[in-house]
C-alpha cells in the first residue's frame, strides 16, 4: 500500500448506490475529492487505470 499526501479543497464520503446489492461491491466505499491538479504528486500510481492519463488537461 502506498500513502499519498497532498492539499485538497474538499473531501467527502458519499453514499455508494451499489452498497446493498447482493454480491456486488458490498465492501466498496465512494469518496469525492477536489484538488488543484498542480498539487497531485508526480509519482501517483497509474497501473489501475485502463488508459494513460493526461494530467495537464
């Protein structure tokens, strides 16, 4: 597990609409974070994303 630390403007846990569907994402939690793109660390992992991201746009 890797820990990333950076400044955020807002960070909230939101209800997961799939939480109680049997056999589907019962353990998942959802969060929304608002931050300035310049504050995202350069070494943020991208291996779980199915596509390369352009962090400049």
